[in-house]
C-alpha cells in the first residue's frame, strides 16, 4: 500500500465483470422473486452458459484474488 492518487484494485474488475455478465440475463433485470431460494436459482441458471463457455475454453477467464 502506501500509494497516493489513483490505485487499481486488482479484484474489483472480477466483480464488475461478473455483474456485467449477469446483467445480460433479462430475467435478472427486475426482482420478482418471492423467496431468496428462487432468486438464487435464477442467478445459477443465468450463469450456466458462462460456466459452459469457460469449461470448453471459449471464454478465457482468469480469476485473480
């Protein structure tokens, strides 16, 4: 640490990218779910295509933590 001015946070872009991917899913734009379990299921269903593309190597994802 100890830097002044603009400092890039290395993990922030991972969160921003994940949020952008989830915003592509139209069913997540508005929250009409009655229970947290239903909302969690919708998020998981939305992430299946992203996980599949990552698994076959079509999407290059590097997780930096």
